[in-house]
C-alpha cells in the first residue's frame, strides 16, 4: 500500500494567492482528517470527513479555509486568499472507522510558506 | 471540551536512561488513548493505543504506556532509551461515545544525547 499521499510536498506562495493542498487517503479507509502543525500551536485538527461527508469543521480557522471530499479517494484543502500566518505543515490522515476510531495513518505533509 | 495535557515540552536524556512522559486528559467518560511519534522531518506514526482490557499497553520499539483511569493518565515509558528515540511524542484521546475525532496534546520533544 502506498500510504496516504499528499501533494505538493512543499509550497511557497505570495500573500493573497490561492493555495490548494491535495490528499489521497489509503484505499478502503472511510475517515479523512486535515491537520495543521506549527511550533506555536502544535497539531490542530482542522476538519474531518467520514464517508466523504464533513463531520466536524470546528477547527477551520476562518472562511478563507475550505475543504472538500468529492469521492472516497480524494480530498482538497483550499486557502483563499493565503496569509503569512497560514505558514505551517499541513497533514492529511486517514483511518478505517468501524464502531470506533481506527489508527490514523498520516501522510508526509505539505510544508506551506506564505511570504 | 476534551483536552490533553503533556507536562513536559522538552526532555533531554542520555542514552540508556529511563523515560517517562506524562499525559493527562480531561474527560470523565470512556476513552480511547494513543501515543504517536514523529521522527525529525517525518510524519506521525502510531506508537501504541489503548481501547480496553489490560491497562498496561505495549507498543513498538520497546515503548509501553499505562492507563490509570482514576488519575486520567496515560504515561509513556521506556526502560532504556536510544539515540534513535529522538523525536516528538504526542498523546491523544478519543471520546468513545462521540465520534472519530482524536484530540492531540501539544507534544513532547525528546532529545537523546549519544
């Protein structure tokens, strides 16, 4: 199994630009999670999906952030417009939830730098 | 709201020293508990988990954790650390009766001196 795949691995963009991060979960997993990691705030859950449906988006910082999961094998996290304070590593994780949370498998992350 | 507290932000040990990283959670119901590890430049991976049964859980690489319900704690231990254990360690909790969301602590950076 290829594991959770994220792209791009690194993204450098200017303030005001749109950024789209992509995630392909492990085949067969039915839950997908987007996290943001910074030195100041640690690992924060932004949003998670179960069976392609957003379940909890309370961690999404503001309206500039949006996430979609059009099918079981693909999700995007979009930031529009981006700001320097969005600079962080963004992780996607997936799990198989069956009567309880399964082990979350994390992708390699996307390191986002907004200048 | 659930929260997870990791008492030590940064721990420095010499090789062969014993390790104990503290973790407390604030939820009175039934929980699932996890420890994840993040090696430098890598993504998080599961070290061990507790769902039910024996409160002493053994994980990979010689790590273990003990769930003490009365203390709301799930401390991570290793009797003799190695330089390769240098990493950041995250404790996490899930409310069994709620959903699949896992709340992570802020992490403990462990640095092992060779």
